[in-house]
């Protein structure tokens, strides 16, 4: 046995020398195996992965197989000490889970070590899982899902006296307990922070689940980053290993052809170690981020797919509704007010005549009829054929959303949109025009500075609502280069769209080949958007049913604003209004729209270059200073405070560099 350990240690250090892992990596390590036959499990390969993952976590370690969990702390906190004289040999269940912990939330003890187990199945845990990452809203999620945040644990001291302690559960434990308790993956759309997960269910023991998240670093970020790494090595059809370190998989036989970087925001359900035929269940994290907004401390609920799991009904949902199924639920008043990009369908009471009106029409999205004529929308955007339109044309530009009115145009660039938004802040809106509060009082104030966190802006290109301003700017430029009457490529747009879309370059398509797409793939699911009057049921790219969304259709017909429609159409700017007193409208009329746009773009480019120069000059020196501090701290890397300082410096330096390189 000692000889085996020495050989494994030698391999470990050779691996460290060859692949040079970063010694300052302050994350946990996930590793494990899944197969069909327990006799195919290779302990030497598993141990190699565990020893190399020590570089990702030095606080504790743990493994799980055959429904049991074994933890290493104190003198066995390093995996290569933990495995001395330890038998790891699954006999009943062909799934083995391993974890090395770098404590970021909670103290270092046996209770906070991974894996975590829940439930009881004839002395086996029912659900076992491990987490790599840190959550920022785990307490809020625990309250929402009615999970106890603390628990009592008992143990016997050296005098055989039973000691009971009460402890707070850490973020990882709460996240896994929510998944286990609620039998779905909805919480994976809602957490703020970072996560890679592995878990299994001993009532369905041949199944392993893997997941890693991808989201924006901050709510205001323009692009998403992978939250934590996770790779798979396909050894053969019914045997696979996984690890947080790609290099570790190469030490056990992996190469460029059989090592897979798993797709982010996707739960993989792997049966009998057959990774290639795994069921892939996508998770929506469009509205999620790795760090909370410090400007807005109000908890915003984000709803994503609500798939069953752990042997319940995930395959049923995947087969019946496809990979984009979103659970229908009754929204609370607070949820309705949230400015979510993609909303779950509200529970609606549909009038019989309205149902018949829709069902009588052919269910072809290309032939969808409006609920009322164009002119009855009075210049407001409306959702039709899975795009937003105004006066019969798909909208392009940046809009804000006004409750009980709809989308309101504020500009073509984010700079112009922000300026326009702050012009209308605290102003009265009559359903058509904004006025100073003192100049006109027969209306409502949609946006009040006392309630503002940041301008609620929405981006559209040819009627498609775009996820980020970065994507909007790219496709807006492509749109401007198009010939009149042409539409951008629908597949490309679907990858940045918040909703499924169709190809408007076709006047119509067959009922069985409508090709409704989302994220570049044929879409199946149910969708509706903020302000949309209908709920669309789509299966394999074809529209199969429509419902009236009474919540929004009623709002758009309401008389929320005090000015009648006929009167509002005649209203001019009051001479007493001071909102636009500094603007020369005659001069603007004389200028060509293209000249105005070119002037605006040139000015924005000039300003952007100035900001870029300032960033490059003023960010470079602090990064160098940070590195000097980090080098001094490294020799104290076993000290908890030094670890926090090193982590802060590494994260800050990386974010600063990414920010500079982004532009």
C-alpha cells in the first residue's frame, strides 16, 4: 500500500511540474467517475484526479460512493493524506463523487465539508452532491424555498458525552438542499454567484448530474463569463471521469479528442456513464449575475426552467415540452412588476369567445393576426409574429418600458438613451408626450427619481429584443448596412435574442416547417414577454397554440392616463413647458437624419477613445502595485487573511484586465 501511495505522489508532483497549476487558485475542486459496471472503476485514476485537485482546495476533502460519504479534515484535509489506507471501491452504485474544498463561506469543519447528503434510503443518503463556487444570495433563496438556514448536529466527545451544537448551513449545502427538496432545477436560474455542481440520486443510482453556470460578472456587464470550470473525459461508451482541471484528465488518458468542456447553463443527466447520450436540460441565467448590484438591494426573482429531476419527471418534460420549457405559475403582484426580459406565462382566465377567435385561425406564426388594427395601438409597439412592431414596421432602437403604456423610444445609442431618459425623469406623461410637472398635470409620472436605481432600457433590432447593449451595437451596425426590405439572418439574431423568433425573409412557411428558433436551435416551449398580449405555445419549431395574456391585453386597453385618445392626438407642446426650452426644433428639422446619426456616432467614438486612454493609463500602475503586494503575501499563503488578500488581488486584477481588453 505504501508503495502505491509513493507512486501516486510521484505522479502527482510530476503532473504539477508539467502542467504548472496556479498555486494561488482559491476555488474548490470537483472530480469523479460514472459508469455502468462498478468493476470498471479505476481507483488509481480517481486518486490522481483527487491529488491534482488539491491545488484547488486545501481546507478539507471528501468522497461519496454506494450511498455513503467520507470526509477528510485536519490531518487528512489534503487528499493525498486522506487516501492512505482507505478503500474506495464501489460495489452497488456506479457513481463516485470527489471534492476538495477551499473554504469561502463558513468555517472549516467536518459539517461544512463536501459532499453533502440528504434524505434516508435504507441507511443510504437519497441525494448526494458537491459544489464548487460561492453564492451571494443563499439566505434569500433559503427563505424563498422555506429551507431552514441552521441545523443542530450531535457528536460524542472523548468521554462519550453527547454534545449538540447549532450551526448555520453554508451556501453550498443550501443550494443542494433546495434542489433535493423541490425536485427541480429552478434555483439554478436564481442564484447570484458562481457554481459548478455534481450530484446523484441513490434511488436512481446509475445517474450522475453535472452543471456549471455562466452569467454576467455584474448586472451591468455587457458579456457573460463561465463561473467555474468543469471538464469530462470520455473513456469509453459507459465510463467517464470529470474534473475541475482539464490537465488532470490528461494524466489519466484524456486527449483533445475525448476531453469535453461541458456546455454552461446546462444540466447534464448522464446514465450508465454514457456522456454522449446524456439528456441536456438548459438553464436560463439571462438575468443572473456573479455579483449583486449594490445600487439595488431589492431581491428580484428570476424564473427559469423548472425541470423535474432525481428520477421524477425530467425525461417527461424534456420529451413533451423540449429543452426550453418554462413552468406556468400564478405571478404575485411583485413578480409582475419586475422588469424581467422573459417572463413565465401568467395564469390567465380566458374568455370563451377569445379562445375560439384564436383557435379558428390557422396556427401558422407567419399568418398570425393582430387582436386589433394597427391604428388602434396609437403608435405604441406591439408583439406580433414573435417580433415587436410599431405602425406596421419592426422597431429598432433603445426603448424604456412605461407601465400601462408599453415601450417608449429613447434613442439609438446607450448614451443618447440615458440622456433622454433623464430628461423625462419626474415628468408627467399623458400617453403621448412628457411634460414638466409644473407645466402639465393631467397625467401620470412613470419614472420618479426617488425610486430610480438605473434607467430600465431595452434593446431592439428589427423587432427582436436583444439581451445586451454589446450585442445590440453589433447587430445595429449590421442592420444599418442592409438594403431596404431585407432582414438580418434569423439564426444569428436568435443567439442574442431574449425570445424565440422566425425568419422574416420568408413571407410564409408550411405549418409543419415554421422553423421557430432560439439560441440557434429549433425551439420548443411556452413564451411570452413583458407587454405582449399573447402566450405562444411552440413545439419543435411550430406554433401549436395561442392564449390571450389578459394581464397585458387589459392594461393596453385601460384608460390609465387621464387624457382621452382623441384629445391627446391634438396636444402640442405647451408654451409654459420648460422641458425642451433649450432645444432648437427648427434647426433639428433642417438636419438630415443620416447626418445626425453620423455626428452622434463620431462624437461617441471620440469620447470612447478618450475614456479608453484614461483606463489604459490609470489602470496599468495599480495592477503592477497589486502584483507586488500579492508576491509579498504568497509566502504566507496558509494564513486565512493572506488567502483573502491574494484572492481579492487576483479577482480585481483579472476584472480590470478583462474590462480594458473588452474595449
